[in-house]
C-alpha cells in the first residue's frame, strides 16, 4: 500500500492554458475526492466519485473544471482556460467507501497560474 | 449547511508546554469530527476522529480531543508539545457521504 499519489506535484502555467492533474488512490478504495486549498484556508470540497460515478459536484466547480474516473481507479481533474484565481493546492483523497471511513490524502498538486 | 470555525489563526507555545486548539462546528445532525495535521510540503494526516461513543478520543502522536455537544466544540489537546509538532492543524466535520468541511486552520509554532 503506497498511499494516495498525485502527479504532478507542481505545475506552473500561463493564464488561458489548460492543465490536467492525476490522482491515484489507494488500491481498492472505492471513493475518491478532490479538494482545493488556497493559502491561509482549509481544503474546500470540489467533487467525489463512487467507483467511476461522479456523485456530487460543488458549486465551486465551474464549467471550466471537469473531473473523471473512467475505470474507477485513477482520476483526472482538468482545468480549462486557467485563471489566476485557480492558483491553489489541489488535493485528492480516497476511502474504502463507508460513510465513516477515514480519508487518506495525497500530497497535492500546487498550481500556479501566471 | 455545515461549517467549522477555528478561532485561533496562530498559536505559539513553548516546547514541553500543554496545547489546546479550539474548534467549533455547525452541523444539523450527529457530526463526524476530525483533526488533521499538515506539515509544509506534506499531505493532510489524520490525527484522530470522532463518530460516536466516548466523547474523549485518543489519537496519534499523543493528541486527544473532546467532543462537547452542548458547546458544539471539538478541541484538540496535547499535554506536552514537542518541536516536531509545529505544523498547521485543521478541524473538519464530515457528512454521511464522507466529504468533509474544513476550518481555516491553526498554525502552531513551538518555541525552544
């Protein structure tokens, strides 16, 4: 069990570019969550998956954001036409699937939009 | 809607002193409550969690927290702080679906 991994760890992009992040959850974890954390704040929920189904999306997730988990394993989060306000740490977490399960977080992807 | 307030943005304690970090929550039902620690460049690590039962919960690294329903609080405590405890601490309340709402964190500085 190698824990939740995220790639890349850092991404610098220019405003208007598209970026994609990847999250590999702990093997056999059914639920996968994406959070966004800006400086000085706690993580904010973006979306979560139960296997390959995206069950909930926060209103924070604008039309420029899309997330997928095509085979119920890894997930990708894409941001189109990035804006400076998208600069943040994007965190991924996974759980086995029960309502009281502990969330295991990855190290995050830090996005900087110039 | 659920929410979490951590009133102290920054706390400084001397090494060996006791520590209490405050957390107040708002939630319509029986809450699931968590404390996480985040060190620079690291992901969030769970210190402890409360779902039901004994209101005093023990966690890793010598931390404990007490759930007080009447005060809507879930304060984190440690009797003797070590320099390695310097980090940012987040309280969170969880919904049935497992997603969590986090407070804005408390940064702990430990003086030698």
